[in-house]
C-alpha cells in the first residue's frame, strides 16, 4: 500500500526563485530601477545639452544657462551613480540572504536524503557561493534594463537629429543582436560547467575535512590533497573558456561599434556640409553613436545576469527535491505508542535496502533491531521516526499514518538519539533542551542524570550554562548529551540509532538499564552488541532487507546465523556465547 501523504506544493523554478528574491527586496529594487533609469535619462540629455551649448557659444549667444544645465546633469549623474552603488549592494545582500534562508530551510525540511543526493560539500557550495551569485540577479536585471534603455534612447535621439543617422546605425543592429544572443548561450554553458566543478571540489574538501584525523593517522595527506584538487585542471579549462567567450564577444563588439560610430559621424559631417544639422548636432550625434553602440556594457550586464541565472538553476535543483508534507491529524490521547510498518520498501542509490517489511511493535515495548552492516537498521530507524519516507508501504503510530500527523505532533511524539549527535544551541543546557517549547531546568537535569551526563556537565566552568564553545567533550560525552536531549523530549516513541556505541562499558550498562528498565513509551534501539539486545523485550532480526525473525534474544540465540550477526568476523565460526546476552567467547 502506498503511503497517504498530503499534497506537496510545487517546487519553484530558477525563474520563480529569482522573482521571489526580487519581490523580497521590492522597494529597494524599485528605487534601484528608478535610479538606473534616471541616470540613463540624464545621460541621454547630456549630449543634447552639450550640443546646444556649443551652438550658442559658436554663435556668441547666451550659453550660460545651457552650460549650467550640463554641469547639473554631470552632478546628477555622479549622485545617481553613488545611489546605484548603495542600492545595488543592499539589494544584493537582501536577495542573497533571502535565497540562503529559503534554501537552507528547504534542506533542513527535506532531511538526510538530500545530503545523500548532493553531499554536504556541494550543498554548502550551493548555499554559499551559488546563492551569492543568484542574489545579484535583481541588480543585474535593473542594470540590464538601464543598459538597454541607453542604446534605444540613443537611436531615438539620432532619429530626432536626422533620420539618416539612425538608419546608418541600425544597419549594424542585427549583428549586435546576434552577438548578444551568442554570448548569452555560450556563457550559460561554460558558467554551468564552472559551477559544477566547483561543487565537486567543495564536496571532496568537505569529506577531507571531516576525515582529517583519519587522513593524518594514515599518512595520506598528499594523496588526499591530490584527490581534492584533481578537478582543478577541469575548473581551469572551464574558467578559461568563460573568459574566452566574454573576451571574444568584447572583441567583436570593439570591431563593430567603432565602425558604426564612424559611419554616424561621417553621415553627420555630410549633413553638416549641406547645412541640415549644426555643429552642436554633430557633437550630440557623435555622443549618441557611442551610447547606442555600448555593446561592451551590455556584454558585462548579460554575462552577470547569465551567471546569476545559472547559479539559481543550481539552487532550483536543490528545491526540486520536495520536502515531506504534513497532515493535520493528532494522535489518540493516551495511546501506548504502538508502532507498525506495513509493506515498507525503501531504496537508496538504486538498491532496495528494505523490501516489503512488516513489523509491529506493541506499545511500551523495548525492541532491539539487529543485523549485519548494510541490512537497513538505520534506515528502518529513520522510517520509524519519519526522518525519511518509504518508497512504498506506510508507517503508523497508534494507528495513525505518520504523514497524516502535524509536524509539531510528530516531533513531540517521537524522540531520536544518534551515534554522532549534532550539538546545537548556545549552552549545554540549551543543547539538552533543544526542541522543547519551554525547556524546564529540572527536566533538563533529570534527563542528563538518566543519560549519565549530569556529573561531567557539573564539572564544566558554568555547569549547564557553559557555552558549547567552552565545553570540551569526548565522543562518549557527546553521545550522552544526545541521549539526554532525547530523554528530555520524551514522547511515545524513543528511537536510538546506535546511540550507545561510544560509551564505555559501565556507562553503557547504566544507560541501557535506564532505556530498557523503565516502563512506558515504546523504544526502538539499533543494537550492535549481544548484551544490548539481551536487555530488550524483543529483537527484530534484519537480514537481506527483510525481517527474518522477531522474538526474545534468548530464543534467537539458538540460531547460529543469529549469533553470527554479533561475531567480529565470519572467519570465526566457533565463536559462541551463552543465551544470557553476554559477548561471544573466543
């Protein structure tokens, strides 16, 4: 049976993302557009004013007013340039923050499955570098609008001086249009390649940083450095191609624009000789020809906009993975926490990890999940707490499908602890109380005592108020803080995914007694040790993507294949152990 999942909103495209970022900075974008268009208008008025002033000066007429008008236009252009710089920076910052906020929220909403698709390093590159590039799109659009308005206005001004001047310039317009079209196409291709290789390098670097201790211990720093930098030549080729495309477009613009400028000036000279235009008109026509042929400016604006669009495409790829939907149902009051998996199938990387799994965990039961590496234990634990959804089948808690629950109801009912918990919050107390609507100090301390974390927390400089940055902790202590966070949350279902692996033997025994020895609430524990499985009420044995058996540890221990799950290596068939749950004796 397919899970009943609430309808999910459609994922935004790159165009829609940029549109939302533009609307987020609405007033600033409007002000930037007005400043850009006003600057373009002032730039178009300046040649006419200069021409008029020149004509009056040559005729010894009263030119003071026009000279002052020229000075005023120059001053206005200077002020508008400053305004554009400030507004452009503001819009870039606001748009970038908006895109990062929305994309980061989506990454957290989708959950672990997204990191498997892209990798942490590539995701960081998209959230940091690509979001910053995409955030320049509103400014680039405003600048492109002004850059287009300039040549169009200049051609109109040439036509007002004399239609022949505009006709001469327009003979080269198709060439300029083809030039810009080819630039946009080629730039999009090479920028996409460049950003993709950047993401690969970032992903490899993140892996190397996470495994720095292993790399140092193995003495493979040089080899891993070479691995991280292996795509560098490809990045260099993509970068050189990008600059080659822009350089070629600029060179073509330099070759075409001066010819059009010379043509306009030559025709203006002929018209001047025939007394159809004045000397001031020739000066204005010369300036308008330069403005109309400003392909170099357009090349830069188009390139910037293409880079922003390409970066937005990479953000849209992340947003294309829909976040899980939530319903509005609530759990029945006083439910025991009965967990049920019906025909659950889950695939990862094209491989079926769990295949049509049926499992019922009665309310209040402590169930250990065991199996060899790769059997799907952690995936089953993630499905039980809806950290991910199955590809087929459904998961129910007290008879309610998990997708039908509200987000708050789901997270209040289910608590998690992991082998490598992420310690979030300002202080140690904040870390333990994370997720609680109103953290109670007494509840936080009680949870820490249950997880055997209270003693080492009290030894910290400020106890539970110690900032995390000043609270050194070992791997086992981090696990105890993660366990304390899960105990503080409580709920109907407690999911422990290898959350005891870094504890010493004595602490593990104490915490295990706290987990399995208390009544109330369902507990699902991914176990790797026979001693842990022995303390559970029942054991679910995963093998080959299916539940091979469910029963007490003492009964399953009679099966040699079950005992082999806990053996250090399959090469030791004589490793046996008593059915009381102690480790095998070799």
